[in-house]
């Protein structure tokens, strides 16, 4: 994929071949379902979901994997569940030649929503 200046998640997804588009669209829909109040955005030229003005999760397509970026709290909480994937602080690599772990993505997003709401309530005190 050539460098681009994406304005929407749709723009980002449409820049990829059909097989990757399908995966990206599935991840997008999974996140939307798990966090219906979240707003779509592009941040760091990656699809991003924001809640209460803060980044919730990002995702991106790479040569052989989908990068999922739930922040360090999202990876720390699910260390056992993500152990079979390549991961680092704040990022997980899901191989594109295997089914996307949509249940795990849903659980991580819901955790991030709860964490975001707690932080929002603390900020308003």
C-alpha cells in the first residue's frame, strides 16, 4: 500500500486488496458492536475508535498481520489470552492467514470501554 493521507476508516480500508478489506471491515464491525458509543477517527494514519475524546483502540493492516492496539492496559489485562500471538506493550499481531479472534477483540474492547469510563469519571471529580 502506498503512503496516503486517510480521512476516514473507509478510506483506509478501501486502500487494501479485497481479502484484507474483508478482514479490516470485520474488525471494524466487531469494535463498533463492542463499543457502540465510540466514534470513528483516523489517528497516526490508522483506524481509531475514540470514546470521551480519548483513544480507545487502533487497528492497522500490515504485510502478514493485523495490528491491534488496545493501549498497554488492554494487553496487560489479557496477557494469558494473547500469549499465542506476537505482542508487545500496547499491541497485538493477529496473522492474516488465520481467523481473526473476534471474541477476544470484543472482550478487549469492552474492557477498554470500562477503563475509559472510569478515567472519565475520575477526571470529572
